């Protein structure tokens, strides 16, 4: 899932400084799971903004709304009418959600309230770790299911840099060397021969931005498999 964290409160206050009616808009999917922008976080931020306005003697209306996904037309359409009643929408979704809402309700003003960090997993309660950089050409099959693009600080595809100490990365002693992890995983799988293969330079055309994916069966229903 996409992992994000809330922006510092002072930065958020600055973003809405010139407005009097604010809609804090949450997203019920990734940012909700990583506790950055779901219904609870919307309530918390809205309360903080109201309190800060009261303390500052400023007139400010702050309302709340959360949709299932801010990156999906089906859910964002419900925002259009509501957003028209506010000076600014403070979106607590990831960067994709913020942009999608901004496009859907343009030229209304939409501000981001969270910083989008990475695609990752929940390792333990309250701990999220990066696992994928969406390179567009997944090579996990070759590396025992450990991504060298993400897990190696240098993104090396053909073995370690030689700087690891005690199995830790030379860039950070808190981080395991990805190539130690890859070696150990391939060894356990009896696939060490994978390391003899040379992987050429990464093909960055897979990451030409902005990417688009079209599922022909949905765009042209006549191509869908008949049941
Ligand atoms: S190789 Fe790594 S960055 Fe690329 S898609 Fe697979 S997991 Fe993601
Ligand atoms: S020590 Fe390991 S993880 Fe760190 S940059 Fe070198 S090869 Fe990559």
C-alpha cells in the first residue's frame, strides 16, 4: 500500500491561512491503514484547526468528510457538491488522491495535508517499511523475492558494493545489506545460480512518467472473457 504521514501542523496552518471555510477530506484506503489520513485523522486535524483558530481569535469553519478512495472517480464524485461550499479542501490522501480531487473539482483549491512516502508493508503495529519503487518491470523472480532496487541503498542489480559491515549497509548501520538478504534467500531456495546471471542496466522507459495502464477488457467489454 501507499504509506504517508501527516504534514507538520504549522505547515498545514500556513496552507489554509487565507481561508475561512475549510473541508478536511480523508481517504478510507491506504492512508487510513497507515493512520495518516483516514476518518480518525480527519477528526483529529479538524479539531486541532478549530482549536488553533479559537486561540488565535480567527473566524474559521472546519468541516469533515471521508470518502472510500480519493483516487477513484466513483467515490470522488460525491465530493463535488460538498466542496463547492468551501474556500479550500484540505486533502489527507496520498499525492495521487490530492491531484485527482483537484482535477475533479477544478478550479477549486485543494491543498495536501500529508506527505506521501513510499509503497510499503506493515512490519509491526505502527511500523511501515518500503518494499517497492514501482519500477514497472518487476525482477523479484531473479532475486528470491527481495527487491534490489528498493532494498539496496544504491539499487545495485549485480551484487553488493563491498561496503557492508557485519551484514549492515554501508549507507546505514540500521539497515541490512540487501545483497546479504538476497544471497541468504537464494541459498535457502537452492537458487544461488541466479547470481551468475548478469542483469543489464535498468530500462527506465518502463518508468516513463506519467504511466498509464489500460485494461482492454473493461474499456472494450466485447473483449471480456465470456462466462
Ligand atoms: S523490482 Fe522492485 S521496484 Fe520493481 S516492481 Fe518489483 S518490487 Fe517494485
Ligand atoms: S552495503 Fe549492501 S545494501 Fe548497502 S549499498 Fe552496498 S550492496 Fe547495497
